[in-house]
C-alpha cells in the first residue's frame, strides 16, 4: 500500500483504530485523489463499514 504510513498516522491523530479492510479502501481513495488527480470519489459500502471514519481519515491524509 502506497499511503499506509500516512493513513495509520491519521487514524492515530483522530483517535481511532482501523477495522477490517478500511486501510486498503482508504489507500485506494487517497491514490485516486493524490496520484490520479480525481476531484470526486464515491464510496459505496454497506452499513457498518465505517464510511464516516473513512471519509475523515481520507480528508486528514489528503490535506496534511
């Protein structure tokens, strides 16, 4: 994973611990924003996936 270190640091700063595949999903989203220069990314995931936390961590990584 390309941004794993930054993602785990963002989780620590926000006071959360990653669950299941959150780090992998976040890494793919961050790559889309930073490397592929997408301006919008849509995350479609089931209830309980942690979409809000994923969004907060993505924002923290992208804007830090």
